[in-house]
């Protein structure tokens, strides 16, 4: 892949938050369950909405695949790119911006884990419960891990509506 893409990504997220090193790409080209492995050219870890938008725009211009990664805990190859491109790891974006009591909603960044939100609600609003369930009761440590992006978008953790 072109070096100009690496430079552009560095310009967007900063040098320390983009990598094309084999060791780091290796971590993002497998998962815990599927046994598959993929191909990847870059990993970026954006820190703001503006940076995400710029990375998405660049990927669109360059016609390179973009794969969002939350905690990377899915078991079925969902974060493994078959065609290379950029993995965009959302872990740095983990702010809980608003908890609105009266209208019962929260505003969070995509990398917030469900566990972080549950802990936040428990501490600040003990009467509120996060409306989330899985196929079976989940151990608390797992809850700490998976992120809100996949919980809402691919609905992998079945938010109760
Ligand atoms: C031991 C174990 C048991 C599990 N048991 C269950 C279970 O009982 N029920 C269940 O439903 N799941 C289960 N899972 C799967 C896993 O917990 C869920 O899929 C969880 O939602 C993964 O969250 P994640 O943050 O790790 O997502 P990731 O694995 O990082 O991503 C999952 C998908 O969401 C996409 N994505 C990531 N971030 C974003 C974003 N910001 N915007 C849009 N898309 C995004 C990814 O590209 C990918 O397609 C289990 C996993 C493990 C390891």
C-alpha cells in the first residue's frame, strides 16, 4: 500500500496512533473464535469524531476497506478484513458525555465498554439499569469488555428496546 496513505493517516491521528508494523497488524488480523486470519495494511486508533471522519473520508477517496474494531471480542471473524485496508480501533474514544435522567438516555462514544457504562450508572444513578442482555447471563469481567459501538450497530448484545 502507498506510503502516502501512511503519511496521511499519521497526519490525522498522530504518529503514535497508526501502525503498519507486522506485529501489530497480526493482533488485528485474527479473533478469539473463528480460527480465520485476514490481511490488513494499517491500524489506526482515533481520539475524536473529527479524526474518525477524516479517516473514513481518506479510505473513501483511496477506495480502501475500513473495518471498525471495538473490543475485538466477537467470535465469528467480524473484525477480520479479507481484503486488507485499515482497522479503526475505537478504544481511545471512551467518554461518557451525558446521562439524561428525565429522558432516560446516555450519550457515549463508540469505544465505551458496556462495563464502564454499567459502573458509571451504578455509581451515579443506582436506580437505573442498563437494558442489555445476552443469550445467557454473562460473567462480569466479560461485561467490562465489549463496547457500545457493536452493542448498538450490529446489535450483538441485544439491547432491549
Ligand atoms: C467468551 C465469549 C462469549 C460470548 N458470548 C456471547 C453471547 O452469549 N451472546 C452474544 O451476542 N455475543 C457473545 N459473544 C460475542 C461478543 O461478546 C459480542 O459480539 C460483543 O458485542 C463484541 O463486542 P466488541 O466490542 O468486542 O466488538 P468487536 O468484536 O470489536 O466488533 C463486533 C462487530 O462490530 C463492528 N464494530 C465495532 N465497532 C463499531 C462501531 N463503532 N460502529 C459500527 N460497527 C462497529 C465490528 O466491525 C464487528 O463487525 C461472546 C464473546 C466471547 C469472547
